[in-house]
């Protein structure tokens, strides 16, 4: 500021002196005055032009350019340029942060929609686009409630009570394939709304399955319990002869066995679901498994057919020298379930053929063929569902729990094996387990003497 004042005074003095010398003789004082005033005006005009240049630069100029280089205006220009650069840097950083936030919201597995205070769409991610069929070009700034016409959502949106979420049918929901969306609105800012959506079809299905399962288990337990309670009451209230008492006690034991079988199958299922898959280091000879199955099958056939002429014809064949890797008790349970079903569903004197074969590609096929009633094709895909039965009374009469094939399915999944079912109603069924080659090896000296 001092130099500015100093230059102004010097300029005036110089112009005044020039006026003094250039003035006609005797008019020196007048010349000096005119010189000083013109010098001051020239200085002022020059200074003004620099100020105007700076102002124009501030209005439309390029921040990398320099409007005025020196003096007071030069310093103002320099500081303004630095301020503008700092602002631009901040804007760039904020924009990059905003892009990062938007990219994170895009990556979200949930749908996100930002609505303004009028309920118009300001932004949405791809997942929300899929959930509600929104188009980024077409639907921006459209009223969200006009685009999502579900009556449940309309009522939820209009209620302004967003404490809980709403579960509504998805856009592609059909009665055969229901799709469920959970939608939750969260107010923020000044009247704005954040809408979060997620596909809860699987959760809803799991919840429905859990409800069905509990209902099924309760039903399965209640039936034998009611029968047991009835017999207990009869025994308590009626004077019975020994024969009758024996018969009732036998029937009670049957119901208790049924409950025991059910509980043990349920425990087996929950163990299978809750434990890690068995490794491939426990090897057992296929022939040992087949021997064990044969003993159990003969015993079961004898229990179900007390008359010796009603026994099933049981044929067991096994490749020798083949070993299978897995959990022995689980494999025995899965294979035993198939053999048990064949015996229970095949009428007396029917034929059951159990065999294990080594396939050319190194896999092993364990199959159980029977000459029982067979199964109609429409039932086959559902047989491994829990409590699914083709013939309820036949299953119960023979001590079935409705969980056998569900257990088989779980065991096979845990061993990477698959189940095939071929059946012809009226002729019989063939249930085959295919073990992957990774769980099959030819017997070695390590396995000699192994028994299950
Ligand atoms: P369950 O305890 O009722 O036998 P499973 O899960 O073992 O339950 O079998 C499911 C249903 O599949 C049975 O109820 C039965 O209707 C049918 N099923 C299973 N194996 C046979 C078979 N070998 N022959 C005919 N039907 C069978």
C-alpha cells in the first residue's frame, strides 16, 4: 500500500516538474499544477484499466491465466487465483467422494431409491431398477408412488408411518413362482425419503417350510400320543382279561416305537444339517456294507412277515475289492433306508435285488430293485421331501416316518453322490445311488480286516 501511494506521489511530482519546465516563462506554477493533475489522472486511468482487467478475468477468465502480474491488483489476482484453485480442488474431491458413495450404493445387494420431498425419484441403483422395473432415462424425477402400483405399497406410502417394513409381491411374482420384496422407507433431510428394498423370497420360503415342518412334526407325534393316551385310559378304567391287556400293551409298544423312530430320524436329520461334510479319508469295503445290509434286511423281512412262507426273496450282490470313502454310519443309514423301504413296500414273497457295481468310469452304482407297487411319475420328484408319502396308511402300517428318503438325500449330498429313481406302477421300483469316482478306490492292504 505504501509503494502504491509512493508511486502515485512520484508520478504526480514527475508530471508536475515536467509541467514546470515545459510551461512558458512566468507560468511555471500553473504548468506544475496542470502537470500534477494530468499525471494523477493518467495514473488513475492506468490503475483503473488494471482493475477492470482483473474484474473481467474474475468473471469469465481462465484460472490458469494471470490477469495482472504486479502491484496491488497483481496480488489480488494471485490470491483470487489460489482461492479458485483450492475451491476447484475441493469440488473435485467432493465429486470423487460422491462417485465413490454412489458406486458403493450401486454395489449394494439391496435396492436403494432416493426420493425428494415430493416423492419424486432423484436417484436409484440397478438393484432397485430390477425390483421395481425402473428405467434410469425414463423414470428419473417421476413420482415413485405412480410407478409402483401395488395397493399395499400405496397404503404404506400414504400412511407416513415407516416404523416397520412392508412385504409386497415382486414385479415378476406369479402364483406358481411367488416373489416377495421387503420395502422399507426411511425419512431423512428435509422431507426426503430413502427407500430400501430386498428380495426376501428365499427367507419367506424358508419360514413357510419351517412352519410346515413344525406342523408336520406335531401332527406325526400327536397321532401315536393320542392312541397311547386312549390305551392308558382303557387300562386304567376297564377290568381287562390277560389276553386283552397283552394285546393293548403290544399296540402301545408299537406306538411308542413309532414315536421313537420319528425322534431318532429327526435327530439324524438335524445332525446331518448341522455338521460338516465327512472327509474322504475313512475308507470301507463295499462288501462289508452289503453284508451288514443283508443281515438287517433278513431281520426286517422276518419281523414284517411272521409266517416263514411269506418272507421276501432277498438277493445281494457286490463287487469285491472296492472301497468307498465317507462316514460309515451315514452310508449304512442311507443304503439301509432304501433296502428297508423295498422290504416294507413290497408284498410278502416279493423279490428284492440289492447290488453294487463298479462302472467303467470309476464310479460305483449301488441299487435296490423291488417288485413292489411302484410309484407314479408325478410323485417321484417329491419323494425326498420331508414327510412326503405316496400312501400314508401303508407308510404308517409298516413303521415309516416319512423322513427316510429325506435322510438319504442329505447323506448323498454330503458325499457328493446322487440318487436316481426308476419306477413302474404295478411292477416295482429301482433306487440307485451313484458314488463319485473321487470316493471310490480299489481295495489295498490298508483296508484288509475292516468291518462296519
Ligand atoms: P416312509 O417312512 O414313509 O417310507 P420315505 O421317505 O422313506 O418315508 O419314503 C417316502 C415315500 O416314498 C413313502 O411313503 C412311499 O410312499 C414311497 N416309497 C419309498 N420307497 C418305496 C418303494 N420301494 N416302493 C414304493 N414306494 C416307495
